[in-house]
């Protein structure tokens, strides 16, 4: 009876994926060791040259102080510019309609509405400028600019109907305003009174834009403040 020779088991060589993992681990270890060595060298160098670190910190402090001072200076100049903002009717008449909306926004900002923004454009749903005054009231303003000023087409009831339909329901307005550098028809004025809308016509705009009184002091029957402030 013949005996079978024992089968020798071949040693398994590591697979391709295992070799790749080992190579990646080796590279990671080398990079980590190099990084640690670099950090140690830098720390030792800084300890030996501590005055360099002090100089860098001083320069960083000076740069930060300069940046903060410049920012405060710009804020002060912006406040001065806003407080002294004035427009004459010829200036407003010469503006493009989008720049007219910007002017209305800037006037609201001058009056203390820090969040005043122009939102006019396609799909604005009757709102060109939105702002919250210092008393907490939400203002929604629709602007109608006329190139020819008082000689341009007047603002009519249909324009106010758009504002009336969206200012409160869509935009949450406490005060809904129509501002124009032109004329407003009699029926439109009557409609505005009936619907508790406010109209800033050419004459009112001239007073508001050329003076320092806020718009809510020039309009009648403005809703009471939502919150007490130092100005109330």
C-alpha cells in the first residue's frame, strides 16, 4: 500500500489591496513623522528666537487695531453722510427709476431705518423698498418715477390697488406707502384714504428729501409705535 505524500500548503502572499494599504500607512507615517519633526524644529527655533514671535504678535495687534479704527471711521463718515443726505427735485427727476428707488431707500436709512433695502424688480409684488423704523413699524414702499416729473403721467387708482393688494397680505406692512416724483389723481388720493394707504406726492417728496424730518412726521394717521424707544 503506497503512502500519499503530505500536501505542502503554500504561504499566502498579501493581496494587492493589502499592499496598497500598507504603502498608504507607510506614507502616512513618514508624512506624520516629518510634520512632527518640522513642528519641533519650528518650536525650538522660536524658543531660541523668542523676539521674532513677540514682533509678529505686536504687528498683528497693530494691524488689527488699524483695521478696527478704519472700520469705525468709515461707520462715522457713513453716519454723517446719512444724516446730511439731501436731494432736490431736479436731482430726483434726472434719476433712472432704479436709482430713484435707491434714493428712497437711502432717505429711509437717513431717518433711522437701519435695515432699509431696495427689493424692486421683476416679481417684486408691489414692493420696491422695505424698511423697519426705530419704532418697530414695517414700511413697504412702492416707487413711481416719472422722467418728466409733474408733467409726466399721474399715478392713478390702479397703481394703488396693486400696493393695497400686496403690502399687508404679502409683505406684512404696518405702513404702506406710494412715493412718486410726479402727480397723483384725485380718485387715487380718495382710494388711498379709504384703504389706509399713504401717498407721498411731489410736494411731500420735496419736503422729505430736502430736509431732515423723517417721513413718519410728514404723513398723517401713521400707526402707533410697535415698541417704545428713546425717540418715542
